[in-house]
């Protein structure tokens, strides 16, 4: 196998892993809102680094969210449970501040904003 083919396979694998990570994230819900946190727009960034380390930057609907400890911990545990994931780092940020415009169309429809 030449280097280009090996590199393409590595990139494809990282993209496939990223899709698995996103699917895992979509199983996490804010307990007060019947929409997953991805569709709510709480996930700002997902990166897959060498040796399948995953970095996730996310926010919450507000800094005083009662689930501020549980949601990031649940994201970390669900992603870490994926077979190919090595390490998971979840960073919580409030910059930029969350706004309802960050929601997917499906989430807005589900919550009656459309």
C-alpha cells in the first residue's frame, strides 16, 4: 500500500469515528428539554486527533444550568464507550454565549419555535 492510500484510509477512519462520536453525542439530552444536545446547538467543536483521542467543545443553555455537571460527564462517558476511542476531553465554554438560533431546524420545530 502506498503512502497516499494509507493516508486516505486514516482520514476516512477519522471521519468515520467522528460520525460515531456525533451519533453518541446525539443520545445525550438536557433533562429539561426533549431535544438532544447536538440539535440544541450545544456542541461547538468535535475534533479527532491521532490515536483516536477526541476533543469536544460545548456549552450549556445557561451558565446556571442545573445539569452543568451531568451533561458534560454524560457526553464524555458515552463517547469514551465507543470501541475505537482512546481519550476524551470535554471543554465547557460560554463564549460565544448560547442562543436559540444555534438550534437545528428539527429542534426548533420540536420545541414549537417554528
